[in-house]
């Protein structure tokens, strides 16, 4: 967040209850002040980064619970990576890639 990147992506945060007063402050206060690691100096963070947290068994708790939008995906099968695509689906997807990206 100090580098002011457009997004913070926390991947594979599995089986924990996510809680962080610093992250909660960062998401709602402008500027949020944090201490640099290993120093006694405080720095202001004026971040408007998009924060994404993914994981299995992840629970967002405390003040973060009202600052996040939860999205759960269910593949409705045990091993979704083993599913096969209909014949020609991937070719059609590749051909229409520009159209799909424009729609996004």
C-alpha cells in the first residue's frame, strides 16, 4: 500500500479468520497512518486500491466484515478442473475474446 499499487491481491488465505485493524483503517480513512516496519516513523497512506482476498474456509471478521463484499463460487462438483468443455467451446472462446473483453 505504501507503493500505491492499484490493487492488493491476497491469495490462498485458507482456513483463517481475517482481522486487521490496520487494513480496516486503510479501507476507510483518508489518509490512514501506519508505522514503517523497523522504524518509528509514521507514513500517511492515501490508497484507493482494490483489495481482493481469496481462500478456502476464509472468514472476514470484526470491522472488516462490513468493509468487504463476500462472493462464494461453487463448481457443484468435487474436481472442477477435471470437467471437459463442449466440442469447439475453446475455439469459439478464443475467436470472440475481443468481444468478451470489450463487454467487461
